[in-house]
């Protein structure tokens, strides 16, 4: 199922920012610093199990339930 990574990243950003554009930007920056560039993924991106595992761990580190 393509796009799972994009949906996970969007959920992390939305949960952390709660609609605040500045917090969304800082969350995206944190993701990039942790090795995941959210701009690289879209709803047609193939789901790589290792990336999904990494995004799940990042969400856990940031306190976001996926």
C-alpha cells in the first residue's frame, strides 16, 4: 500500500503542531535532523519497511501515537 510513510509523517506533524505553522516547520526540521525528509515522500511513494520502522521510532521519541 503506497503512501503509508506520507500518512505517518503527516500525522506526526499535525499532532505536534496542532495547526501552528511554526511548530509544523520545527517538527519537519526535527524529522530531517533524525534522517527523514518529509518533503521526499508523497502518497505515491513505495512503503519501505525500514523507513516505516524508523518513522515509528521517531514518532515514539516525539510522543506521538500512530
